[in-house]
C-alpha cells in the first residue's frame, strides 16, 4: 500500500512560534521536498499575505518532477456565492493544481465561532468544494476539529464530510486540530466513518498530547491513504505530526507500506531535517527520533561494547537508512569499548597501553570539568597528543584582552596575540577588535594565521556556550566553554576549562582552529 505524504511545513509549520520562512526559503524547501518524493506540498494561503501570493506565481517556474503544489483556503463566506467569494477566487487564481479547503465539523465552532446556522455551514462546504471541482482542481477537504466534533455530535460531523464527498472532493482529511485525541479513540471513530464514507480518507494530527505520529500511524492502519504533517513536526502550539518519523516508520516498520515515490528519499531524511532547521533558523533537536545527533549516540560502556559486537542490539534500525550516523560518546562513564570505538579510525585500537592511557586521561580531565561527549573534536586532538602524532600548527607566546568603557558608550574590546607559526616559524603579532573578548581573540588569531592558512576563511564560529562547573566557589568557580564551529563540509565542537573564562575560551578556540587545520590536511577523520 502506498501512503501519500502531504507536507504543510510552509503553511501550518510556519505558524509555529519563532518560525518564519522567506519567499526564497519556501521555494527552496519546495524543491527539496519534490526531489525526495513527497506527494503534496501545501504552499500557503494565497489570500493571507503578499509572500504567499507571490509564492504561487514563482513556484510554477520550478518544474517540479513529482509533487503537487496545494493552495490552502477556507470555505466560502456565509451569504456569498462561491464563485464570487474572494477566498475562493484566490485559490483558483493561484493556479495551484490542488486546492485544500478547510471547513467546520464541530457544531460548537459553527454556531459559536463562525456564528452561522448548521445548515448554512453544510452549504458552505458543499458549494466551496463543488465550485473548485468545476474549475478543474483536485480538491482535498480538511475536516477541522473532526474528532472533537464527532465526539460531540457524530451525526452532524458525518453530514459535513458527506457534503464534501457529494460535492466531489477527491480526499477527505480528518483533522485532530486540538491534538487531544489518543490512538484508541481516533481509530474507533475512523472505523465508524469508513463504514459510511466511500471517499478515501487522510489524517492530519497536531501534537498537543505528544502522540501526533502515533495517531497518524494508527490512522494508516485504520485505512487512511494520506498523512499530513510537517518536517521536524514544527507548527502551532506543540506542533504537527513529524513527517520524518512518519515516513521512516511506515517504510521501515510497516510491512507492505511504501512512501516517497523517488525511492532513495528515505536515506536523505537527516539531510532534509537539518536543511529545514537551518532555513527556519532553529536549533537542531538532538534527541529527535531517527535524525537527531543523539538518535544513535552511545555513551555507557556496556552499550558501546554491545554495539561494537552486534549493532542492532542497541539500535532499532541501521542509522544510514535515514542518512544518520552512529556516534560513540566519551565521558567519565566510558569504558574501554568507547575508547576503542572512537580510535578505530586512527588504527590505534591494537595498542592496549595507549587505550588505557587515553581512558585515564579522559577521566582525569572530565573530573576537572571537561566534557568530551559535547566536544568530539577536542577528543580527537587529545588522542593525537597522547599518541605522539600531534604537532601544533602554531604556538602561543602570549595574548592580552583589554576592555574599555567611556561614559555610557558600549565597551570597546581589543585583543592582542603573539605567536609563532609551525614551531620555529615566523612570528606574528596582531591586534583585533570585537564585540566581546572571544570575538576579539578570534579576529586577532585569524589575522595572525590567515597569511599561512588561508583555508581558515571558510571556518565560522556558530555557537558559544558557557557553564559554571563548581558554583559553590562563587566568582572563583571554574567554567567550561564549548564552541561549535563549521565550514562548508562539517560541524565540530571543542571545549576549554579554566577558572578564567577568557582562558577557557582561548583553549576551546585554539582547538577549533587546530582541528580545522588538521582536518583539511587529512590528519583527522571527521566523525563529529
């Protein structure tokens, strides 16, 4: 059975708090979804704003290979013919091949929110669907608040979707708009509806009870042929069903079910997830099922030992099937298995004495406040140092950071660094200004290093975290600084610990730059 995936990231997803897509973002996501085999892409409501209106003009230039673009709208207004309703006309004028129309199912919403009588609402549904069908559009009817409406007044809820069926809707989608339904209740209602409705059914679940994916999968088992949702589950309030998880579960866990017509789309789910996070300017959810950085991360020594022997003993799928990767974390909880797994890429695992030395050093440093599970690039450099293969790309002679204020103006931060390149190489003495001490140090370091290492131009600092370790010491407490960096290929994290926040930042910053230089030379095997 093929299950259609209907993506509403660009409309329902953008209603999430803090989510905003530019027109170009929306077009890029549309193209990516089409490449991976999604069946329907809801572009927005063409009447709501200028950006959505322009989207439907520009999307026609994309030459999509598979996906159908959908324009979203509401039923006609009361007392207005569908052909004269401005919302209906906007759907037709969008030239979208598919129109998704949402209508009221719950009698409470009809009488108290829309403030129309029950029969008028039925007419509004019937007229809207019929008009769009007459205009040659494929019509998907979204029955809003369906499960709450059916629970309150099953006879009327059924009348609303029968009206859409009689008017020619190609698909009727039952929506758990409040996200309050649980799988058992949802399946019971769907089974009752399927016995009375001949049109194919779809499902649209919100995640307010944290079961949107479970509800969507249960609906498919109950006969739904389409699942609506968003990438990463973003959306209003608690979000929508995450189509990443829906696609992976249906493809890998449900025998006889297929999704994503392009075949290889599933192996790009991790890439798609992070692509949407980046365009939405959101942080990755590390523990996200299937595609999160921690989804296949192993920390406990017993777990790592088992995974090294039989991967599926602690992994429910092969990470590569969804484009993810296994990660072995190193911490004070690590056993020898963690160290062996992390150093296999350097072909050092045969040296048992070195393995013991690394484990002991990790435990010592973590006791001081280091945390290598969040800074795998620093761990890679530590291994090189202990293995005797580390030759620093530069050596610090000294640095100085100065912060000055005058009156009510913003502080001026200036950093001076003096260092040598490649051991006894040329001396560099540079000054840099920045918004703060770390930014100023980074600026000065780059000025000193770029003449010798121009590839540092492609490296950026993307995150900076500070954590007080022993807070009982007050202002004399040690701090841990973790810096996340990236270039055009990779993302990596480094760590520094000191009682001085500037020194802790310097240590993490130097590791970040050293890792970049070793990586580009091929001296480290990136796995972060």
